[in-house]
C-alpha cells in the first residue's frame, strides 16, 4: 500500500465514524452499510483519547482494534487520527499549564475540545507519546490507508494562546528572529508611544493593552503562533513517517481559517484536506456583496463561489511558496474533503435543511475543483452531548437521512481523476491577511472579503482559477490577479516583476504593496518596491461607510465604489478611470502601466469590467454566467451547476433547481 495507490481512477467517498459513541454491536452492521452505500474510506478516533488511554499509561486498544477489524472485513480503508484535539481530564488536571489563554487573559477550560497550547512543552511530550502509541498499534495495519493529524487546527479561535507556555516561549522566538533588541525595536517601530524594550523578558503577547496593539507586534505573534502549530504537527509527522511507512499523512483544514500560515503548516503533509460546510459558511463568511436577499436565496445550498474558493485554496496549498509541490506528495494538485456536510449543521445562528440535491451538488463541485475523495460528516447523528442537533447520513434512530439517499444515487464514475488546467492565478498570502485585518480602516471590508470579491467576479465570468501563494511560480498562467496582497517585500516585487516582464498581465486590488514585511509602510509610500512596475504612487485613500459611495467613471463605464477608494499619482501609468465628485474628484481610480493594471476602488461591477478587459486581451475565454449558474472544468469534462432554488436557463438549456450536469468539455 503506497500513497500512490490511494489516488483513485475517479472520485471516491467516505465518512467520519465514531465507534466510541455507539455500542459494539453496531460496528459490524455500520461497516456493512457503509460498504453497501459505496463508501471507501472511514475516518476514526480524532477525539477518542479518553477511551484509548483511560488512565495515564493504561492503554485500551481492544475496542478500536475490533472496530478497525470490522471496517477491514468490509474492505473499507481507515483514516486513523491522532487524538490530540482532546487531551483527557486526567492529563489536564495533572498539567494545567497545557491549557491555553484567550485574548482577555482567561484560561480556556477543559470541557469541550482544542483546550491546549501548541507551545506547551508538556503537551508536546504527551502529543508525541500518544502519537507513537497509536502509530505502533495501527501504523502497519492493512486497513489503515493514512493518517490525519489532530483535527482542524485553529478551530474555535485556538491558533493563538495569549498566556502560559506561548507567552513564555515568544521572547526566545523573537530573539532567534531578530538577534538584538535594537533590531526588534526598529522593525516594530517601538519609538512610537515609547514602546521600546530593553530586555527580552519585557515582551508579552499583544493583548490587554489600553488601546490598539502595535500591528507589527501582532504580525510577529501570528508568525510565532503559526510556527508553533507547524512544529507541533511536524513532531507527529516525524513519528508517523517512521512507524507507519507507505501511508499518507494529511490534516483537515477549515473554511476561511486565518489563524496560521497554511502553506507552512502543510509542508510535510502528502496532501491537504478540508471540511466543507456550505450553509454554515454562508452565515459567517459572505462578503458585503452577498446581502440578506442573496443569503436567503442561497440559504439551502450555500454560495457556490464561497465553497469553490476554499476548494481552490486547498488544491493549491501543497504547491507552497515555490510552486514545485512537496516532496512525497502523491497528488500535488489533489485534495480531499475530509468532512462534507450531508444535512444540517449545528453551529450557525440558523441551520436550514439543505435543498434536495444539495448534497450531490456539493459532492460534484468538490470533484470539479480537484477533490479525489469526499467524506461525509458524520455516519450517524450524535445521540449525546454538544452536537446532537447536527445531521449525519443516518438519523439518531439509525434510519437513513436525506443525505444518505443522495449519496446512494451518485454515480462515482461520472467524476474521473485528472488535472484542472486553470489559466488564471489568484494570489493569496496569510501575512497580508493578518496585516490587512489588523487595520481594516473600513469595517465592512476584510482581506477575505476583498479577495473573494475578485474570485467571485472571475467565477461569474466562467473562468477557472488556481489560488496560489503570492511567491509561487507564476509561469504558465495567462493572467495573474493579486486582490489584496498588502505585504510586498523586495523579493516578492522582483518575483512579480519577472513574471510581468516574461509577458504575464497582472491585476492588483487596492492596498497592494502598502506594507513592508515588518508591518510598517514603505518609506517611499505605496507601491514601495513595486513602484517602477506600477508606474504610479498612492495619492490618497478613502474609507467609505456603508451608506457612502464614491462614483468612478471611465472607458469601462460608471461605477460606485463602496468601502474603499484610493487614487494615484501617475509616473508612467495611464488612468483608465477617474473618481467623479467628493474629495477624490478627478483623481485616477484605475490605472495601467504596460501589462499591470491596478484597481483602486472597491466595486464588484468595476472589478468584473476590468477583469473582462484584461482576460479577453490575454485570450482567456470569458462567458458571463447567470446568477447561481457556474461551470468548472476537470479532466476534459465540464460540470455545469445550478445553485438556484429555481430552474435557470443557460446556453440553450433549462437547468433544474439545485442540480448539475457533467459534459464533455468539447460539447459545451
Ligand atoms: C467540524 C469538526 C467536526 C464537527 C463538525 C460539525 O468543524 O471538525 O468535529 O464538529 O465541524 O459541523
């Protein structure tokens, strides 16, 4: 069994099962029903520590052995997890310093999950201990296909602990990074408000200050916390590699998670997986353009582009910063959905039932965006504790729920393995996200909202997109879009300049290259090291409250900027549009210098118009799609999707509500 063996000829399905939640006499019948449903994978044990080691050093494997054997007997492949999101009570009470601190300096108590600090040396020791024990027990088991480390790093705002072990480790991490306090004080701009340090021990996490904390301090704390997560996982990965050869190792990342640098944390994994909950996502992550009416429209499906964006982020994750793929990665362009919503969720303010057809539409879309496996959360609805309101494939009473019927009806062979050949790259970077969101300056906009607005515009033009790290290899793309990369180092500027000089058009959103890697602004202002390439400098920026708009007018039409408008002083670039009225009256709003276009105003229709112009000139086909209709291409096929709750006409066809069709690419 090698990882390559797990790259299937077509989409495969799985589920997340919890044998520890049900009596042992259910294990064999569940495994049989899972096989009969056409599932291939079962993920287990991510929260099972208290049953695996009920008392210190006293392991009880019998129940998990029996459950794994039951799956094996049905030919199901097991994804085994390290159970570290849930250290048991005996461990926490013996070592309370494992617990993390919230941003108000309070201990985050035992009694749910993810109650640990990634930097805790004691917890690191126990994480290695339980990982070793599990890998020794199951690492060579023929049913075990691979491993998931922990569960959803960062979930419930757990990336950063603001006291205890993290607070103790932070100064040493800074000393290793900066060498001297002079260098740190300079990098953080600590002369401002007399924040200069004279001893490393004076430095604390960036919380509980009287007013806002220094953004450079926040940026480095985010980097530090991210490094702790990467280290924590690397320790598990090293043990799993040693004791469980020829098995894959992955982690299940989250929807729009911001707390750590996912590219760093993914290093060392074989492929990424993520957990897809489209209806909950709509409540929490819709950008301002998705208003209440649209949220109602998509309440039972989620928004197609919000889901697609996450697929594309995780498809691109393993390419990392160099774009070359990771050593050992079996599917550098593949990923799994480790947890796929298959009914109601329980954690959003409102949790509507999915529309008929939504579960199969979500599954088909995952395939079209590169998923090799879709695994439903969860097999049977929980009958106890925090998640009793959440659906599974089976209801509480073990009868098949609505998602089950849709999974049963799926033809997995419709969805062959194969590459996605996107011609447009959209650049993403967690450090820019941290800086942007620390000082939004216009409360309605955020890094994700600005980025997703560009992504939605591309998808509504029928364009497939690779979401890649801002420093990745850009050769081969017809167009590169940098919606919100506010941190541009000299190296990044050189990298982009090289791509543009090699012939690639680049489109940048507002705030591009406003900040240095230290979190300051450039001494020569925005665009810092990118100024020559852009042929302009920032002149003014304006923050617009939700009811205040700023007209923009030019060759492509007249638009209203919302939330953000910035203008430029030209130094070689030409203006494609100007602001009309208000304090920016007459100043350039959209500029072009050779192959580089900068859009200074936040307006979805303006963004769409500029993208259409640049894509068309670059020879990328543009097909404006009706609301709710989306097309995605993979392996020579096209998935045509209708996410609308009503039939929709497209390209001479009438698409039924909440439905999809798979067609040969040549036929569309
Ligand atoms: C995920 C988590 C699962 C479960 C699920 C409910 O975030 O990994 O354990 O809680 O949400 O939707």
